[in-house]
């Protein structure tokens, strides 16, 4: 007999789907290392405010917030991994990976802060405030079975970074900052000591994007342009002649 991973009922040995709930019984589990960016968001003071409040009232406040957060995350092709009370965990890089996943995560975080401000303006007395932490690194992603699971220090560190973020702030770790410093304006923060880390974490607070996503690019290279003076002179002269309408084949440039 085979037990269903969803409902736990017993099925005949060669069953393909559970006879009780329809869950596939032939799903295989796979594991792979992925380079991910993890985002944690948490409402500030919401637990204390919800103490002794009617559960339906708490739910009514959370549903619009969760909807807005999910919209912003999925707009940049991120995945909402967990919704636990007022906490949200999102993943950029699984199941679909992009070269700019760190940038996507930081832009989403800033948009979430703007969305929360809009919600507070639209609903009198709402007064929500959210802190967000972001970290980038390797993790093991398990797919199949009963969903997708992500394990790695990148997740724990992102949670720690979120815990030290100021209300209304977005704080990122070193790898995320390094991948996005040309695209996002940051404010320096002092390294912080967090539980489980032997050394203080280097962190930065994200302020705003330097340009529009996918349109405006950083104009300077991340490393100095050295030892190419003659090539640069040739390139500059070629560009000038093109702008002036001079034929290049008569100048010896090509």
C-alpha cells in the first residue's frame, strides 16, 4: 500500500493518483543548489496591536496588505514562499532564475514600502509600518513531494537582517549590495551583530532606485578602464566622425 503525501490515506501499490483527494502519487523529489535572493517583510508592532483583537478584524487588516505585497513580488517574477501571520518570505531565483534577481528584490521592497504608505493614506487609522530585509546567496532548493523547500544560511541571514531594519526601511546584506550598488542608492549603516553570526554583518539601507527598471542603466563600469588609451581615442574619433557625417572609409579608420 502507498500512503498519500497530502491526505495520508492508503492507496493500492500501483496507484498514480490518490483515490481520496486526487494528489499525484508519482511525484519525484529533486534537489539542486541555487543562487537566490531572499526577502523578508514584517509588519512593525502588528502582533501587539492584534492582542485581544477579534480574529476577523485582524484578518480583514491583513488580507489587503498580503494582496498588495503579493502583487508587487509577482510583478517582478518573484515567488511568495511563505505567509505567516503578518510576515512574508519571498524568493527571487526559484523556480525561475534571472541575472538581476537581487535588483528585482530591492526594487520590490521599495515598492512595498510605497504601497504601504498608499494604503495608510487611503484608509484612515490603518497606520501600517513594515520592515524589510534582503540577502543573496546559495541555498539548496528541494522540489516535488509536498511543495518547494529552501534551506541555507542565506534564508536565516535574511531573517536576521529584517529584524534589525528600521520601521519603514529596507536593509540589504553585502552580496545584495555588491550586485546592485550601481542601480540602487544606498545609505551606509554600521555593521551589526546578530544571533548565529561570529562576525558583525555588513549592511546597507536602500533609499531609492537610480533609474527606471530595464531602461536606465548605470553609465560607469564597476572597474576602471585601464591600458586602452589608444583604443579609446580611436573609438571617440570614430564616434565624432559618425556624428559629423564624415565617411569612415576615407579617413583610414576602417
